[in-house]
């Protein structure tokens, strides 16, 4: 949490420095245009909701400029399966091998995260069209996996005894109660390539609506975990238990979708 807090402070410091630098750069030109955007976006396959309470662009040239700001994103991605059956060969502490079988009627897990983005973009615009490309630096917050399962049963088959064991709860074999749980995950800062393009519609003096499409692609993994099997049989003194794990070994988010913006701008003469 301390590292994330420091990271957020650094991002805001970078944002303010970028805005000052852009402003100073524009002052050396004869004219500049300043834009302010508020926008919302939706994307997939990571279902993502993007909200930018503030995005600032400076155009030191007529059609080309720079943009930065603050963007909040909620990302979720889920997976589910039905009617699962799997058989695994297991050797116990006595050296005996047996076939471990589990069945599951329903399984679902969902990864969710909140991300604070600071975009650094190069932009082009004219009366009807705009385009932007660059990098988004993102700090993930509240990254977690919610998992649930129903109709979970386990059994063992010992070939040398030609015997099935499907009702030995103290050994982890039998019918298990439906369950759900949440796992929190520590994630790293993300560096994402970003591209956006769309149309501009003037609706008033220095006021426009923008509709476009975007693609975000992370260059690095937010986390990487070493996990065991989704279902594992674990021995302990005097018995055994069955553990169910989520399947999120790593996370490298990307999404493509649509965006709608309300834009205000003004011109300066130097």
C-alpha cells in the first residue's frame, strides 16, 4: 500500500510537470489551442469502464499537439465452466498410487481491478477528425479474484485393490459444499500502448462532441503467480483435504472499445 501511494504521488507530480512543460512549449509559438475533455469509454475483452474527469491537450501547431490527464478505469474479466470432470494420478505418502477424480457442476472466477491512468499522447485533429497515440501509465488498485463453485465431488480409485472410495470425508473424498471466496492480489504498475481515433461534431462555440474507438495494450504483466492445480489433494497427519484454487496465473490487460467525449477549447495568440 505504501509503494502504491508513493506511485500515485509520482504520477500526479509527472502530470503537473507535463502540463507546465506543454504550456511553456506552446508559449514559444505564435498561437496555440488548449483543449479540455471529459469522457467515458467501454471496452472488451477485459470489460472496462473508462472515466476521465480531466484531459488537457495543447496544440502548439495548427493540427498537432500533446495530451495528458487523469483517467480512472474499472476492469473485469471472468471465466466459467460447467460439467467438469478430471482424473489425476496421485502418489500418497506411503508410496501408493491412485486415480483422483473430481467433478464439478459449475465453476466461475472473476478478476477485477481499479486502475489510475496517466496518459501521455501525441494528437492530431482537424474540423471533423481526431487521432491520438502514446503511452498510458497505470497504477492498479484493489485487484482481486472472486471464485465460486457448485456440485463438487471427489473420489479415489486404487487399482491394486480394484476399489473406489467416494465417502471418506477425512481423506477428502466425497461430496463438498458449494463455496465462494475472494483473493486479493498485489499488482505492479502497468505501461500500456494506447491508440484512439474518431470524429468531431461541433455543437457550439468552442464546444464539440467526439465519438471514437480505442485500443489499450499492456506491455508488461500486472502480476505473475505460481499456482498449483485448480483442484489439489493435500495430505496432512491423520488425513487429507481438497483445495480449490483460482486459475489467474498472470494478468496482461488489453481492451478495445468505444469512447464518447465532451470537449471545450480556446485559442491563445502569442
